[in-house]
C-alpha cells in the first residue's frame, strides 16, 4: 500500500495535491526539528505514520466539522495536519493554541508557506477562551492527562463543542479519574496507527453530580 493510500485510509478521501503538500510539510518539520525540539527523538524514524497519519485520522471521525481548535499544538500534530486537510473543506478553519514562542513561530511559518486555513493563538490555553469562539471540535495530543484536558477544554465543551483527544494504552484509568469531576458521553475510536491507542470522542460535558 502506498503512502497516499495510507493517508486516505486514515483521513478519508484526500486529493493528490494535499498528499504532496503533507509530504513537503513532513520534510519541513524535520528541518525545523534540528534546531527546535518539536517531537520526541524516538518518534522521528517514522514521522509519516507516527505523527502525520496519527493526526490525519481525526478528519475521518469528523468529516463535516468546519471550526476546529487544537490545544498545545507544539510541532503541529494534529493541528497543522488538520489545516492541510481542511483546505478541501471550503470555509473550514482551525485555531492552533501554542504559548511557546519558538513553536508558535514554526506553526506560523508553515501556515504562511502553505496558505493554510489556520491561525496561531500564541497564548496559554486559559488565556485563549475569548479569542477562539464557538469551535465545533477541540483536539489535543500528548498534552495532559484527561482530567486536566477536560478542565482546560471545559469552556468550549460545556457549550456544545466535541472533543477528539488522542490517548494511549492507559486511557481507561484517565477516563475513570475524570468521572470524579465530570460527566460526559464517550465514544472510543481505535487508532489506525497504534494498536494500543484510541481517539476519545467526548460530548455533553457537564460537572459531575455528587452522589
């Protein structure tokens, strides 16, 4: 199976142009990563599968969503990858919240170079709520444990937004811990790139009622 086939399996239908632009982004990411630590060194042997495809699968889960926000975007996963894919959804956009100045500069450089429908919000997450209005989807990858993620995303999730959070093998313990503070509806999507990973789709977030 070709890399383009792998991308379409992960993300859904993707044009050849978007595939080629993502391949160019992969090389740009590796170039920047030599001077800025954008990803764990242990994951750089297979950036396409471990980062690009892993991020792209969110587009398949929410094929009609138009307004996205990615928290703690870092090296652009999943935020920048989604930006490339959202080019094929006219009118769609994504906000990338990243407080680290060097990483925010990288994100802005990629957005400008590829003319992506994305915007960098160079703020701490808890300072960004007023700047990111009414997203449909909130994403985060390798940012924090689920209880903390829900606290950070609550201003959007309690108003109708849906979360798509990447999680690894220990996600069940994080879900259980989260129920001490929050009630929510949960759908678990098996990761297409990690046999032990999941995408947690969370809706209807509300404070847990005391028993």
